[in-house]
C-alpha cells in the first residue's frame, strides 16, 4: 500500500481476522524484522476471533515522517483507533505515534515488548547520521551483534534463525533507515500519553536491552501492567508465543464489550475459556517446577 506522495514508500501488511472489527491490534516489528515475524500471533489470535494487522514499514528517515506515514495508512485502512503491539524499535515508534497523535488520539492501547523510551541508551546517536552511507553487510553486522549467542534452547535457536533469515531479506536502505530511527536522538514525552492503557512485556534472560532501560520504562509508565517472561531473549513472540499470546489476550480483555474491542463479539466466550485453560495449565506447570 502506498499512502505517501513518494511512490517508493510501500507499506506491506498482513490483515487477518474479521473485517467488521474497527479497532484491530497492529504489530510493529523490530529493526531486523518483517511483518511475518508475528506469524504465531496472527495464527493464534485470528483463530480466537481477533482482527490483527502485521506491518512492515517503508524507508523513513525520521520519527515525524514515520508518524505522518502511519497516520495516512490508518486513514487509508479507515481505522479510527487501534491497539499497537511494538517490539523493540516497533515499541518505540508506537509510543512516538501515540505522542504524535495525542491531540486527536488514534492509539487506544499499547503493548510494548522489549522496548525502550529513549534512543540514547544505545550510545549510537553520534553514528545515527552515517548509517545511510554504510554498505548492507556492515549494517547486518551491527544488528547481528545484538543477537544472543552461546547455548540456547531449540525454540530460541529457531527464533534467531528465523530472524537472521528475515534480516537477510532487508535491503541496505531499509536497514539503514531503521537503524537511524533506532538511534536518532529522541525520547518519549510521557505526559502526552499517560492516559493510554499500557502493558510492558519483557524477559528476564539475556536481551539487547539493559536493566536501566527496563527500569526507565517502569518509571515512565507507573500504572502499566507488567508481563514478565522468565526466558525468551530478544524475540519472545517467536520462541515463547503461547505466553506472549496469553498476555496479549489479557491486555485486550479490558476492551471486550466496548467499541474498541479487537475481537468478534460472538467469539468472546470461546476465547475466554481458552485463556482460562492456558492460565490453569501455566500455573500447574509453575507449581510442578
């Protein structure tokens, strides 16, 4: 889909689930990801009656340009308000978009997975202006440097393999622009988005985010729900999808029965039963451990 005057800016997306839903959940990928990194969420959530859209952004070089393009995309899709799930850079852009549209809100709620609120944590703001000059192999090296190495469980290893594969599919300008957005000096202004319901999802094992960055997020959103995963690395939505999907459902439960529900009303009871089943199963497993 092209929504800008510039024909080269193409948004790719998967739109799945009932089209009658006017407030879907939209997934925004990390630097290394494409729209299909959320396939586990698309399959499970649409099965329960949710409408979900997974996006891949075109080449945008600054946050304002991204926000303007994203707003035009929502207009094109005739979506007034949406729920956003953002992973890493996707989460930062989701916060920036909520901030950008705070006067006429377009974001109903946020789920921020392994995300951050200030790009200065990467200590790369000085190189942000030179990413566009670098060849693709150097950019890939920078991104791969944040991927976990060493012994991993099979699901996490598969998740990383899948992300490496996705990374290979990105061109130089796509990677350079995303790294620029990731490292360009910018931070979220919390007072503009403090009324939006937020769930912060993070992992306790090794990920590209420092403990300081996580603490900063908790401080920024003191009323946010917290969804902690014991393990999951940088890509829990791939290797811990059942837990991530459960947390997404718990987050969206608060909107059931309102005009901001992301689920087909006729599917609610079946979906709730499923959530209870998974929760029970998870609590039994923890007790056994």
